[in-house]
């Protein structure tokens, strides 16, 4: 398949990367430009051309399966003779201390294969083949992943890393800066594709064609800025300008330690679809009657991000996330009805919602309905440090439980996405980074959990309900 990739499927910047024969490549790129789609085709194309085996690693198992499906789709589109179906096999992930599903496509005619793993550095060791690392900066242990890939490079295999930025201190940005400083002596080829570059190459025309939309360039950029949440996030995620980053105060060690095997009631509402929250909550009511305290947190959004409702219950001194509702592009009145329905079904619950900006009217209406002793609108901007500090304390004390099932891994990535940095005043600033698993969330689920802990936490041993006086203190 030496010919240039079909422009029906690939834009010029994608085709350039597919055709690039450099052995070592660092691709800093904007989010949402189809880089992984192009890399799936490249993986298939090189196997057809008999260029050995390929090892691919994704952020988690769900994204790994999506990559495998894309590879198989290209096998069908180009009628690849001898390409097997996607096969599953088990591998041990020492970083996660669990057995995981890996995937494989055999190319019997060429006697080679593609193997696809979730974020598992050990899976790259001891097996020969070219390596591709998708979204390195979002992996739990990016330095370990780089070290494992380096071992493959030492044996002469190619290594490709493509990712958006996540902070000036990330191992990816450090590596890029070091290699750029070497100039012509660097062994790595560095490619940069910003969102503006992709738009210049026809990305928006392709989106409008595929989705039947008619976005203008200006509207598309404005919507993207709104989606990522801030100008700084837009510059980092879309323009490849890494920002000064803080620490992740809720460490992966705390998040993984919080995971236990239990069922989480979960629902996603897209737009204004009908939903009976009372029926949804019915399975939990009997269990929650045994709880010492039930607290609901409501993080508000309308368009770009998610609205999230976290239902947290305390049994003894431990909180357990019992329910999670996410909403996207849902009218505020219908969002209010979800909270009201939950509080009606659970008359002992207290709740807090983000009353800043968009959420002000919804929170005022809920306070009027249930009184300030049960629902309080929280000035999120002013109380963000207190919400963040409360969350960190609860996780450090191992007093929050999360579901261990892999379909809920996006919750952990949301919590790990919260960043913090000290201020000259001595206070701590908390802010958000994108969720690599749930693209619509910029820590929206995490802040909903934080709001539930803010109104539900009780350090004195007495049940305490947040009031307006507490919030404005």
C-alpha cells in the first residue's frame, strides 16, 4: 500500500503522518483532530506491507477496544486478505494489580500482528514490535511508559508518541524541549498540529460533511473554547502551548485504594430525554435508609461540559458513591427536576449545588422548594478551595469508596484531573484539567462528589447541615 492515503478518509496532516517513515516520532497535537484514527490506519497499512509486529497502548481498556475496532474497520474497508477478527487475551497489569483484557489482530499472510493494551508498561517489555503510545500525558504512569517504549527503541523498533499537552512539567513536554534543544543532533522527529493547522487542512469541511452541519470557522473555534473551559485550557489542548501546571492532590494511589466491588447506579441524560428519577432511585432507597447520612452534590453546566449529580452515602465513617447522573445539553428546568425528584425520594438527604453563574436560578428554586436546611446553593468560586481540601482530606483518610468496575474508570480520571497549586496568600488554588476517558467532562463528576462531601461531611460527629451563613462565612 505505497500509494498516498485516500483523501476521502484522511486530511493532509493525517496522510503526512501515515506516510512518514521516521523511526522515532513525537507528535504534539490538538485534541479532536483524528490523530488516533490516522494511526490505526498506519498500523494496518504497515502490517500489510510486511513491516513486522505492532504494540499499541491506550489510556484505558475502553479506548484500547476503540482502537482495535478502528483497525478492524480498515481491514474491512481495504479488504485485507488474512486479517483475523479482533481476538481477546488476558494480561497481568502490575501497575493496577489486576488482570486485564488485551486485543490482537493477526495478519496471517504477512505473518505479523497488532497487539493492543490498556495503560500497561509491562506489556511492552519482552515482546518485539513497533510501538505506538496514544495520549501519553493522560496515562497514569507516563514516565514508566516512556521507559518501556525506550526498550523497544533500543532493539531497533520504531516508536511513535502522539498526545495533547498536559502541563509544562509533563514528561512529554520535557522530552520535546530536550530534543528541540539538540537541534539537528536529535534522533526524534517532532511534528506539531494545532487545531488551527487542522482547520487550515480542511478539518471543519470534513466535520460538516460527515455530520451534516454548517459550522463556520469562527463558531467552531468559539464552541471549542467553551467546551474546554478556559483560554488557558484552549491554548494547551488545542494550540499545543503547555501551561504551568500544579499537582494532582487526589493521587492515583488514593483513588485506586478507594475502589471496591459494589454496584453503582448510573445514568446519562442527553438533551431533554424523559427520565423518572424516582424509578431510577427506587433500588437504592432501602439501602440508603441504613446510611448514617446521605448527601447530594450538583455541578451545573448546560452546553459544553457535563452537569453531574453525585449521590454519596455515609455508613459509619466511610462515604460510598451510590449514584451518579450526568447530563449534557439538558434544560435547567429538567435538571432541577432531577435534583428535586432525588430529594423527594430521599427525604433524609441534604444537597448542595453550584450557584455560580448558570446555576444560580436552579439553586435558588431548589432552596425555595426544600429550604436552606436541606438544599444550599454554594458560591463555587469562593468555596472551591474548601471543596477541594475537603475532598483531598477524605481520600487521604481513605473514607471515600468508589466502584471498582472498569466501566466507571472515568470517575477516577475526573478526580485525578483536579490540580492544585499554592498561592502567595497561603491558600490553595484548585482547577480542572480534561478527562481523557470522558471527553465532555472537565472534572464535573469530581466536583459533584466534592459538593456532596462539602454538605455531608461531619467532623464533630454530629450531623451538620450547611446553611447560607456557613457558605458566606
